């Protein structure tokens, strides 16, 4: 499989998400590909990228939950996984089912946006997710995570906007175009 095919499998939504890729191909591509090359690849294939919408803007409270979501999906042995189950495993406090469901949904969808799991209603890890989850080198895992952030549509569009305009840019203002007033108020609350 060519280098370009590996990048397609990792970063383009029209491709089967890392479906035909082997863990070693994924690992070596992530380790050896500079961010600038990934951005160039994405820029070259802009017409194949997802548009930004309220549905694909990450909403999460803890990025450390990514590994825990992958553990639930890959290691738990559970047949029936849903947002409620994920949320109850992640947020082990006394909360209502709706809170668990939303917490699980937000963190599962973050994993999907990073290319580590399939989009709901399927609850399954991609080969990229398996490879990432099995990686023992913590430094490489941090780099891997950072590079997979480039899979998130709002991050892609923000980078393209900055590259095109070369002017100061506020991701908060850009996100505000897509988020409801209620969601924007919640975002403001977290910053204080």
C-alpha cells in the first residue's frame, strides 16, 4: 500500500477508516510523517474533507478519556456497547442516566473524530484505534494523538483559514458560527 493510501486511510472520511491498513504501516506513517506533510495532504484533498458542523465539533471534558474509551471498546469483551455504558464506566459517580449518556457520547465521538473508532451507531475500534491503543511508547502516543487532531474538521478548516489569510484568528469565534447559544454559554463557563 502506498504512502498516499495510508494517509487516505487515516485522514480522509471517504476512505474506509484505516480498514486495510496494518498496525505497523499506521505506526510508521504517524511516526515518520511531519505535520506539515499531513497538512499539505489535507490541503490537496480539501474537496474530500467533511464540512464543519455543530455535530462534528468536539465536545469533551477530558482528553485522557480517549484511552479509556478505547479500553472499553477493545478490552472489555462487552458485546453491547452504547453511550450510556461508556459514560457510566468513565464517570463513576452518582449521576443520572442522561448525564452518563451525554458524557459517553461526547467522549466516544471525540474518539471517532480522531479516527480511533467508527462513527455511531457502530461501536467498534478502527485499525488506527487498535494500533494507537496497543502502543507502549508514551512519547509516540502523544505525537500520534496530536497528529490525529488533524482529522477533526474544525481543526482542518482553522488551519486552512490561517494559511490563507495569515491574520490573527480566534477558534472561539469560528466555532461560535456553528454552536448554539446554549453550547457557547457552556464553553464560556469552562474557561472561567
